[in-house]
C-alpha cells in the first residue's frame, strides 16, 4: 500500500493527529474481531465504543484503551471513522447517523436486510460525500481470492459446477436476534451472503435461483440448499447451515479443463494437543495462522479507500447486489419456486475485471 | 452330477458391457467351492464375451436364450442400460432370478414391467446398489437407525465421477449421461435411510460441459453436469451433485459423499475415503487407490442367499424402479426449468 495520502481525493482524517480514530458501534463478536485487527494496525486506534449493552462496550473499551460512549452522537463527534458492527436491523439507522455526522462508514455485512434500506444508506452516504464500505470479508480471504484468480485466469477452462459450503454452529442462543428470521434473514441471508457475494464478484449476476431450507428457531435449526444458474450454463450450489457442531467452509469449482477445491478441514497446518494423560482426552487446538488476518487486510484496505489511496475492492452497490440476491434466495425457498432475476447491466463485468488486478495486489 | 455340483448355484452372466460385471464375477468365484458355478457367458459383443468366458473358466454362448435354458438358478445382467429390460425379461421368461446392474431400467415404465414380471413369476429381482453394502455405509445405517443423529432433516450429497466413456455417452445405450448414471446410488441410500420416497425434484443440468465429454461425443450431446434438489415425503430436503466433473488428471475417479443433518447431530460419509496415495514415474501421475472392503462382495452374497433360500433380496427391483422415477423427474425438471413432482408407477 502506498504510504502517501492523496488528500485531493480522500477524506482528511484527523489532520491534527497522527492517528486514525475509530469508533466501534456494537461490541459483540464482530466488534471485538475488528477492534483486535485495528490494534495491529500502526496509526490506527479504536478510541470509542458504543453498545446498547454498556457492560459489553466497557469490556471492549477496556481491552483497547478506548472510551465508552453512552450517546452515539458523542461518539460520532469524537472519531474519524465509524465502524458499524451491530445486528443487521440496526445498520440503516446507524449508517444514516454516521453519514449525517459526515463520518466515513465501515458497515458489517449484510449492508441491510432489504434493498430499499440499502438504497437509503447508499443515497445518504453519497449525499454526505462519505465512503461506505461493507465488510464482505471473504473477498479478503486468500483462499477465496486465489480460487477466483485461478478461475478468471482460465486454469479450469469454462467453469461448469461450483460448490460453496459454509456451515457454522447456532449463533447465539434462543432469543438471540439471529433467530428472529425477519430481522436476520437466517443462515441463507446472513451467512451464505458471503458466498453469494463471492459468486457475484466472480461471475456476475445469475439468471435464476432455487432453494430449499429448514428453519425452526425453537430448535435453533436453520439450513439451506441453494442452486443458482447463469445464462452461460454455469451452475452454483450452496450449502448454508446454522446447525452444525463447528465452523467449516469448502468450495469446489469444476470446469471444462480442470478442477479446483478447498476445505477448511483439510487446511490446518498446525495442530497442538495437550496430552490428556492415560487414555487421552486432551484438547487439540487446530490453527491456520496468517501474518495478517483477512479482517486486518480488509480494514487496512478500507482505511486506504477512505484516505483516497485505493479504489474499493467491494463497493456499496455490490453489497446491495448481494442483499438483493440473498433475498431472492429466501424468496425461492419460501415459494418453493424458481426465482428469475432481472438482467444485470453490462457495466458490472468490466468492473469485475478491473478488480481482479486490485485483488492480486493484496498481501496474502 | 455329483452331490456337491447339485448344491452349487448355476449363475450366468448376461453381458459384460458394464464394468461392474467383472467385480461381480470375481466375487462369485471367491465364494466357497461349490457355492456358485458360473454356468456361462453371453454377450452381444462376442469378442468380449469369449474373453470373459475364458477368464472365468466357463463357456461362451452366442445365443442368450440357449444360455438361459441351461438349467440356471440366476443371471447377472450387466448389459447397456437400455438393454436391461430385454435381458432381464428374457431371464424371467426362462424362470431365472436376476441381479441387474443399476439403473434397473432407463424408464419407470420399463422398471414397472420388470418388477411385475418377476413378482408374477415368483423370482428374485435384485437391483445392484453396492453402496448399501459398503462397511462405512452399513455403520452409518446402524447408527442412524439407533437415532445417533436424531431424525433426518436434510442431506448434502455428491456422487461425482469421471466420464466413463464407451456407450455411457451414447444415450441410445445409456438412456442419458451423468443424471442417469449417478443419481440412483444416492437416491437409493437416502430412501434406505429415510424409508420415504422422493416427492419433488428440481434439476439443473448441463450438457457437454467437460473436456472428457466433449472429446467423446463430438457433435452429439450428453448431460455431464447436474445438481439435483430432492424433497422427500415428510419434508426431508436433499441435494445431489451427480456430475461427471472429475478430469482425467484428478487423483481419483470420483466420490460418493453424504452429509446428513439430523435433529441431534451431523453425519458425514465419504465412502471412498479409505485410500492410499500413490505417485509413480510409470504413470506420471499421483493417484488414490482405495483399500476399503469391496462392496461388490455384499451384493453377490445377498443375491446368492436369495437364490438359495428363495427370500426377497434386501435391495429389490422396486428400489430400482423408485430410483429410476427420480431420474425421470430430474430430466423432466431440467427440461421445463421448474421443480416437478415425482410420478410413482
């Protein structure tokens, strides 16, 4: 990344200080993950945290030497960049508040629950002339960008059948917002959106989607199987689950001239086991370490974009597109019918091509 | 005829068009002496038939009906898919029980005819679904029946393969490509586990998508890429990738994988995972070789048992019929682009 700022195009970040001051809205899991990533970035500091659950905000603030703000408005005044790590249903309101305060916004994916809300936040940020960057972090996972580059380079010929699997444990317990499907959209909306975004990024908009799913909030069960098809005959199939025992993702792309595959379960370079004594029973801690976590790569990139030194690898419009596609998938599952998507404009393709090179510059 | 010879079952092989016939024949020969006598081989391809007859130490018959009249107890039908009907029908008419390679037939109407024919003749008709007999699958079934993962909710499965070549890419003989070839195993396993029928199918199907197919079929076309979504009576949902998507350069021929999501847990089966990795200068390739139990042994053992005691095979002609119904529905769905109801005959 270029160390030289480009103030003509970028936003002047706290010119008086040498630090970019980050305000975290939402001190849950993703708020903590982002804060830890910021902590590793020179010249960046989490200075403020806000959460409806003050104790949670206090814990995060204490960890990073930040201040807890009781009022969001006070936090917005005290920071250079707002990072929204709140549940999806609060994204709209908080992006609008940040934009109104004239602060650049980083927002966790999904951008919003509905396309209408996406439009509202995109328009507000455009009007306020603040960048809006959405945390589609899978684009910054080296295995996923390697897969994409390999496919776009033609390593497997014409892609024919692509599988993307993303299974996780039940997020939160009974009563957690995740299990209010109206709010979260369930695993197909909240979790598969990573893979849907990757598919859009790599192949553009599909022609149609179909899916089946099971959901029972009382039993903490949510599961979906989605099938997407493109005009050129490409088939993508996704498994999405919130009812597995552990986190796991995999993908496979089979093309006319080759095949490429990946599975987190097969990609564990380090396993450290504590000996449990006679008969075993120790604990194995598997790790797949990277010099920089994909979250850090993502957030560094976002700050470069905010500073006017880079073009976004993921735009707010693309995040909106992922929301639209995830909603189409939910519609297909609910209707038990194929949902045909409106044809995308040609512009998207050219954009995607350009971003390949951008993506390639990213440190693995 | 000596006592021991009277005791042994006389089994004929009708065609070696499907390579699984070699496996079945080998297993018949490994059974204890006096269990099975391979009474003869008939094959439309006389060269292949004669070669196999020699290898198995038996006679080649140039007329199928002559062989069927040779005091047989059973016949193994491994002809091309579209010839199963005629060969199995001839066996039934000759009073001979049949083990038929999958798919039982290429249409459900043909399958229904065979099922009824064998039922009327009180003869065993067994569909060769060897995966049921694999050790890991048997263990999965045991644990599933014991309720280890609770009630089945969903399944994510695959039966990938390398395009098998020869008549498999000629729908006149095969009845279809990857969907015809690789749908039935997983459908049978899921039916076996759930004891339910597939009610609704959505299929997206691609033709000539892979190099090996393009090379094989030229200007003709055959389906080689497909993802099926299955909905069972009672609500279980499942998906299956049955594509011939493995390139020649891949380390193995394909796979059969089930991920079963139950109310109490998740089971993952990778049926061909018992394997060694071999890198050899001789072939210039790195390949995986399976060392797990041969599944064909279970199929042969079951067929022989049924011929001997007259009992109904654990895998019946009706199982073959139900699987073929799903294949038919998949092709119909691919054609109309919508999910379709499975028509049960």
